[in-house]
């Protein structure tokens, strides 16, 4: 059983940056990623990567501002978020898959087996 613990959320002003962290305990997941759920909306894909370094993907609308990275030794992934805007306000969830996922499916929520508790990010002036 994999457990995920996120940290790093908070309240920031437009244009500022935040870095989210997610640490996994238990078996090393082959794929980890980030999703977010804005207020009143469905959960959406943000970014994901294979822990062997083979594939890294980002949501098209966020590429250039958000960057996912990993530290295999710590079984952790990070989400660097720059130039945050009010539309980025959401609960951010870390996710992990029990088995390998093909690259074309890494954006799909149903491919992930484990979820963190979520960390709130609020962007407001």
C-alpha cells in the first residue's frame, strides 16, 4: 500500500511562485503525478512523470509555468508553479499508479490508484 503526503500549499499573490512536494511511503510507484480541483469544478490533470525518467508530461495549458520533477531516492515528486494566477486556485492532489502506465494514458485520472489528501493553493491579491 502506497501512502502519499503532500505539502507546500498556501496563499500567494498573483505572479508569485509555490513549490509543492509529495512523498510516497511503501512500494515505489512507477508513475506519479499531480491533479487539481478548482472550486466547483472537476479534478483535472496537471502533470505526471515516470519515476524511471522515461516520460514527463504537463497539461498543455500549464506548460511553461508549471514543472514536475522527481527525487527517486526520496520517492518524491515536486511541482514548481510560477507566475500563479487566480485560475490556479484549487486543491492540488498527488497521485501514484500501482503499475506502469503508457504515456498516452498518463493524463487519465482512472489510471492512478493512490491519492494524497490534497493541499490547498489560493491565489489572491
